[in-house]
C-alpha cells in the first residue's frame, strides 16, 4: 500500500529548482530602503571579481576666484577643466542669473585663468562677484572642424566589485498538516506553508543585501574566505566629502556638496540618501519648497523632492529615508550610477536531509553592485548633528 500520508505531506516541488528572482525583485521594490531604487542588470556577471567601466566625465561649471569688473577680459576661475576655446558660458550668483554671457577666447596653459569676450550675443556685460558660478551654455563648432583637445575629459577607467552569495533556508515540520490557519491557500498544506516560509527568508535576504549595499566591504573570495561585495560607503572613501563638523545639515553644507559633485563632472544629483533624522532636518530647511511625490510602487516611506540652490536647470533631489543608513551622514548621488549585477539569480531548491521529519528549501543567489564614478560624481556629507531643527 502506498504511503498516502507522506505523499500528502511532501511538497509538490520537492525535486524542483525554482527561479524565484521575480518574486524576490517584487519584495525588493516594496522595501523602504535604498535597494528598492537600484536597477537590476539583465546581463549576468561572469566572475566573482566583477569588473566594469566607469563613465566619461566632463565638468560643466566652476566658480570665479576673484571679482570680474565690467570690462575685464581675463577671468580667474577655480578650474579650467569645463572650458574649451569657443565655448559659451553664463553666470549665476546665489541662484540669480546674471545677464552677461561670454565666449572663451583662450585658456591659460599654466594658471587657472581664461580670456573671454564679454557681452556675447548682445547680452549686457556686468560686474561679476567673487564665488559666482560660471556655467557652460554650449560648445558650438564651426563647419569642417577638427576634434577638440579632450584633456578636460576624464576617460573611463576600470573599477571592480566582488560578488557575494546570499542565502536562507526555509524549514517546515511535517506535522504542519495538522495545524489550521496556514497563510496562503493551497490544496496541499505543505505547499502553502513552505511558500510562506520561503517568502519570509527572502525578506531576511533583502535586509542583508540592502545592508551590504550600504556598509559592505569589497573582499575577494578565496578558498577559505566567503568574500563580500563593497557598499556605497566604501566607494565614497577617497572621493568628494563635506565635513559637517557636528553641525546640523544646512544650506551652506548642501551648496558645498552640490558644487563638489558638479565640478567633478556629475550631470545630475537626483537622490539624497539619509536616515530619518537628516530627512526631517532637510524637510525643515526647505520648508515650502518640498513637493510630495506619490508612486504606486513606493510603499512604507515618504518620498520628497528638493530643489537645489545651485544653478542646474531641472535639478531635483529625491530624499530617500533608509533606516539602515548612518544617522549622522547624508549621501548625494545620481541613482543611475548604481546597478545591481546578478551572477546567479535568486532560486530555491530542496535541502531536506534524507530521513528528516521536515521539508526544507534553500534560497540562494549571488550578486554584486556597480558604483560608477562614485569618487567624482557623488558626495558624502558626514559628521552631522542628529539634533532636530526647530520647525518653522
């Protein structure tokens, strides 16, 4: 006679390896965390030391280091890298446009000075204060022109990150058949409970993967060492940073941070990542300038948009509150520069020991993260006070 009890208790997918990556990604997108904003690459990594190319960077603005009188043709600038001969530039001071536009006539080979023609295109020359922004409008070319010198462009370099294996194990005792009120619905009670437990394990994996995306240290795998992927904070090391010196976040610190990013070649800063303490202070700094964005796929946390004081057309930063992020820090970046890269997508398979009085499945996936141009095109504001600013 067949063992009908054991047949009823065994799961219908005992000997099946299931691809659960789509289910896992759905759980990730619902998370109140950084990982929910990061795109997952459709192409697989091919090695546990995953190499990738950074992007070309070309700064589009800098600042004046000395006041420029109305008739001044030579401008002292903090950096020559945004400019080439023939480029058209404009000025802004504290977010206000100055009508004067200039055409770059020459660039000093030794000093941070450029010679310009003032009042380009019938604009009115004006006195430009020290620390005003000088921003590239366009770089027009003549007919039959030769390629320009690309010395001001940072060519792509090769970076790398290690892959990390994430796993969990769902175990269900065979006596579960006798228990009522199993979450989910299935003709086979073991199926329902096993699927529920697999889902719970994937939530744990999601939390660990999000923590690795922030705090992970890049360590290559060896025969004796599992290896881990590097996270956002490690890739910030040696890059742009602003020291808060124990002060609460304020407009000056933000302006310094935005300046570092854009002068490093960032095209956009669309994300401010922080814990709730800094998010509340950001909201109080910007007060009426906040816009609440509601998205169906955004669950569990509030997403805000903040208009920058820097003169970048169309610039908007999204405040992302991640409970795992350090309370005294804030990261500004373009989230298109982060990408999760799977080597083995999330799957589960039978892990029950022979003769065991339980059913078990192991959930396992191997992933890493790409952080492109993180040292130049992003910035970390650290050593911030966690004290709450007074409400206005």
